[in-house]
C-alpha cells in the first residue's frame, strides 16, 4: 500500500538508505581515522618515498602486487600479523589491491638490501630465476622533479623541509621507488620486535651429518644462492653479497649468528628458516670445498670423506 503514497515511500526509502550508509561507510571511516586506530610509529612518507609511490602507481605494480595481509592463516604464516587500518593512514589512495601475481608487498621494507632491489628491478630473473615480473630498466634514466614533488607534499599535508626537497635533485625514479619499497611496513612496532629472537646456547647438532649437509645445500640454493656465489667468478651477475669461499675458517657459532641475525648492512636475517635449518646451512658451508663447484648439487657424496 506504500507504493500508492510516493512521497512517503520516497522519504522512508531515503531514510533506510541513509541508515545503511552511516553504518557501513561513515562509522568505519570515523573508526579508521579516529585516534584509537592510529599507530604512533607509522610516519608519513618523505619526499623521495612519495615520489616512489607515484612511480609505483604509474607503473601499475598494484596490478600484480597487493599491499594487505589478510586475516587468513596462510597469509599470516607467510607475511606476519594481518594488516591493521592504522598502517595505511597516509595511503591516499590505498594500494591494497585485489590481485596477487607476485607476493604481497605490505611488509617488504627491510626484507632486502637496496642493492637487491636495484638488480631485481633491472632484471628480476637474475635474482629469482623463475620470475615472470617485467624488468623496469627505464626507471634508471628518469629523473625526479623536485618542484613537482614539493607540490605533492603540500597537497597531502605531509611535513617536509627544503633540504629534503633539494636532496631530490639527481635522484632517479628507481631510487625513489626503492625508497618507497623500503618504507613499506617498516614502521610497524610488532615487526621490529619480531626481528629480535633470542637463541639459547649455540651447539652444532649436525657435525659431519651427511643427510643434514645435503639438506643444508638445498636450503642454501633456495635462500642464499641469489646473493652469494660459492666460488670466485669473473662473470658475476649476482654480486649483492660476497662470494662465500673460505667458510672453513669461519667460526661455526659466528656463522650461525650471522645467518640468524643478519648484519644490518645488506645481509638479511634468516631467523625465519629456524634454528635447525640454519645449522644445516652452517654445516653445508663448513663442509663445502672450493673447486667443488657442483658439490652442493650432489650433496649425497659429502660427509663420506671422513
Ligand atoms: C606481471 C606482474 C608483475 C608486475 C607488473 C610487477 N611485479 Fe613485482 N613480482 C612479480 C612476481 C611474479 C614476483 C615474484 C618473483 C620475483 O621476486 O621476481 C614479484 C616480486 C617482486 C618483489 C619481491 C617481493 C618479495 O617479497 O620477494 C618486489 C619488491 C616487487 N616485485 C616489486 C615490484 C614493483 C615495484 C613493480 C612495479 C614497478 C612490480 N613489482 C611489478 C610480478 C609482478
Ligand atoms: C639479499 C641478499 C642476501 C641474501 C639472500 C643472503 N645474503 Fe649473506 N650477505 C649479503 C651481503 C650484502 C653481505 C655482506 C654485507 C655484510 O657483511 O653485511 C652478506 C654477508 C654474508 C656472510 C659473511 C661473508 C664474509 O665473508 O664476511 C655470510 C657467511 C653470509 N652472508 C651467508 C649467507 C647465507 C648462509 C645466506 C642464506 C641463508 C645468505 N647469506 C643470504 C647478502 C645476502
């Protein structure tokens, strides 16, 4: 019978839609932008990072990469605690994305050294042989425009100073993009804490254990090979880390600690491999002989030498 009273129907329908709008849109917006959801350590982008963010958007990186850790077991196991709204307060527009051809990048900051990203952006296959990510070589040749970036900082209301803007002169789009990638997720406090894992007394559980050494070889191939060669090579393409040629002289506890904690200067922490896995790699490295270049592929033969 309401359909016979168009004015009343109009008023009631409008009211119903308004209530729905307030509950599903206005209220969450208030929560997200309210103080309760802020994360104090999450800071706005600096000028270089903001320029990099725009390169990221222009190149359509978000068509292949999401920037949100979903509250699903698989996501949390792979990337850590699921994303909170406070992580994205300075993302206008956000780049959560809906498609993952490549890994999620919400926490990629600090995962690799800059040098890794340079190589990876210029030629992804050099770092990850099975990668189908396109190469972005051209970014090296494009300069950042400081004046334009300053305008963007103003529009977004991000704090900046003139020194920061002047420092943009001579920077390329690749520099900016990498600065942006290194910022992603690195402000979150629980991520900082996760890095400091305490290890008990160091005792090598696998001395001369052939099976463990063979597994160490596999772990090395999948985790370390992209940055480290096992011998000196003249045609080095992957020279992010030094070649690991003299590991016999390396104290095994020092080696364990270095792999577990990283160096903070390019060598990432591999605590995520786990104590057992790291000891396997240590034993593989300690047993690897120089000149034995294919040795880690036929790990079965090793350990019998004794
Ligand atoms: C066609 C899809 C595609 C596009 C477009 C793309 N990527 Fe990727 N990306 C991938 C795939 C697949 C991987 C995984 C293999 C690899 O590391 O190369 C990846 C890996 C990465 C990684 C390493 C992530 C990690 O945790 O190991 C970074 C960083 C990255 N991409 C950044 C970018 C940036 C920045 C852009 C835009 C300039 C971009 N990607 C564009 C597909 C893509
Ligand atoms: C993303 C690149 C990268 C990956 C992956 C990587 N490293 Fe490194 N590593 C470096 C860099 C860069 C250095 C040298 C800089 C430094 O000392 O901080 C280094 C240094 C080292 C050193 C010290 C070498 C020396 O002669 O002092 C060892 C040992 C080492 N890495 C072992 C490993 C092992 C084992 C793995 C795999 C679990 C691994 N690295 C994975 C980049 C990497």
